């Protein structure tokens, strides 16, 4: 039986040179996949270094991160295995399910009299705002792709604005300004690629700022979030406790030097001087332990991902694929800029994670799923 398997004429399968060039299994972007996997592995090492001395079980969070990573790979494989057109047909259902979960979370928060951003499901927390990034992108890209034109009509723009506005407002009310900013940035990127006029983009920007301002004046934003913004604008006018986290993160990043202090040898990273470092300030942990070189490696891997996603967007067989890639591109770019920016004290602290590096199950699974969607576009570009 073994000899019959070896002598069998191959006609399909991964890496089979005799398969059609259009076979999806022959068109996986291995450069993109390798870069994202390396980022995920680096993230596990960073999470371990930042949490090992802060919990009774030093392997607790890193074990969960590995499990989340495995679940993320499964989600990526599922997204890759089917034509992305499949998700277009189910975008509305997924979008409605996301809106329902956001409304339910808001109702629970009101009933309990406290802010909630996730459902407590025992060993894990389900954060609808993270999945809203994926489902809103699917819904918006599917909606815009229905109009085959080089320019987005005003009616189509208003429809897209409603699609983005509903989850964005619900997320702002939670309040989670960071995740809401990601959804808005995804919308702006997709609309720009779709041919929206600049005045439409300015309108989205204005409405986003107006919504955030209304949330502030309506006291929907927590006091600590207000303090974070005041700390960015005028650090001398706030209490030192409001800048403690970001000051130490900046110090950890700056004291790493060129080569860093060595893995597990960074005092600020390993001694607990930066609260929630594993989620909010992982870039500082990289800088202190691996220095400028380590930071450059992380940024280089993210840059590789951005370049490959941009390339896949250009190679897409249709507008839907291009829009999906554009949304993932902007999501990765904005979250990277925001997370590293708050470490460098040029952006307010919003708790927005660094893709593939920060600890968090919902976010990690969504990143893998989004990259699987991009791979699906690349794998079927010649069909």
C-alpha cells in the first residue's frame, strides 16, 4: 500500500507543481504567513517576560496566549479554505450578530451599573468590539463592492456611514475609544480606496470627532480616560499617578540601548513597574530587553505584512478583495501606530493592543482571521 501511495500520480495538493497555477493551495503567500507567525511567537515571549513574576502561576497568561494563537490559526485556516465571496453572502448575518452582542453588552452594563467591554465566559472574556472590526469590514466591503464604479456615490457613502456608525457609537458608549477609532480608520481606508471624495472622508472625520466630543460632554467616558488625554496635552497639569504607566514605559524603552538588557533581565519589564504591560505596552518590553535592534525587527516584520497586504490588494481579481485587503492594511497600520505612539507619548493611552504581540484572545483570533481573509484573496486571484 505504501508503494502505491508513492507511485500515485499527483494531481492536486499543497506544493504540487503539476496542479493548475490557479489552484488556491499553490498560491498561499508564505512570506506574509511567516511574518505574522514570527510576530505571534515574539508576542508569546513578550507576554511571558512581562507576567512571569506577577502571578502565582508564571505560565498562566502565556499558556492562554498560546491557546488563543492555536484557535487563531484554526480561524485563519477556515477563512483561507473558502472563497472570500462566501463571506460576502454571510456578511449581513455576521454584522447583525455583532450589533446584537454590542447592544446586549450595553444592557448588561446599565443593569450592573458599571462599564463593560467584554462578556465574562469563565476562563475567557469575549470582547465583541474586536469581532466588530472583522464583521464591519466584511459588511462595508460587500456593500461598496455592489456598486461597480470608480467613484463612491453619495447614496452609497451614506449607506457605508450607517454601517460603520452603528457599531462605532455602541463601542464608544462602552466606552472603548481605541476600538472605535480602529473601525473608523478601517472605514476611511476602504472608502478612500473605493473612490470616495475627500470631502466625504473629512465628513467622517468631523462626525467621529463630534461623537467623541459628545461622549466626553455627556460623561460617557470614564474619568481615567479623560486623565489620559489631559496627560498627553499637558502632563504638568495632572497628577503623577496618571502618567506613571506611560512614564515607566517610556523609560523602559529608552534604557534598552542598542542591544537591550537581555531576555528576562529588564527590571521595569520583569519587576512589575508597568501595570498591564503585557497588553498595553509590549513594545516597551521589547525595547528594554532587546533594544533598538529588537524594536527594529518587530517593525520590520509588521512592515513586511503591510507590503504584502498592499501587494495582494493590487493583485485581487475584483473590488471586493481589494476593499477587504485595504481594510486589513489600515487596521494593522493604525493599531501599530496608536500602540507604539502611546508608548512614545505622542498618542493618548487607549489600551489598543499591538497586533500579534499584545496579550488578548479576542484580538489575536481576529488578527489571524483577517490575515486568513487576505490569504483567501491572494489564493484565488487567478480564478
